[in-house]
C-alpha cells in the first residue's frame, strides 16, 4: 500500500514538472526568446533550459524558479491535492 502510494505521488510529481516545462516553453515562444536568450537572462545554461522544458525531474528548484521569474510566470501551490495552477492561459490544451 505504502509503495503504491509512493508511486502515485512520484507519477504526479513527474506530470507536474512536465506541465511546468511545457508552460515555460510556450511562454518563451510567446515572448519570442530562444533557449539561449532565456538562459542568458536567467543566468543558467542553455542545457538546463532544455532540461526544464523537457520536464526532466532532477532540475534544481532554485534554477527553475529563476527561470519562471524571468518569464513573468508565477508558481502557485494549492494546499489540496498536489496541483499546479497556471495563472493565465499559458498551457493550451
């Protein structure tokens, strides 16, 4: 039971990171920035921008938050059920 719950939480975390990466990529494109431009503005490597946009789950949280700040995005945590809300329509479904 505990192992199954852990797998569910890990899966939800991976999905959240993937959604966040997708939102970052879409916002960067809306702002007409290259990955290199964004990396320079956020003070991180282009490779890290690529990893974040790809939803790699080992990304450093501080670097991810730096990237969000540069793009004018806000990360909102809900106290309910591991949800991430995007303030505007950054994720087009």
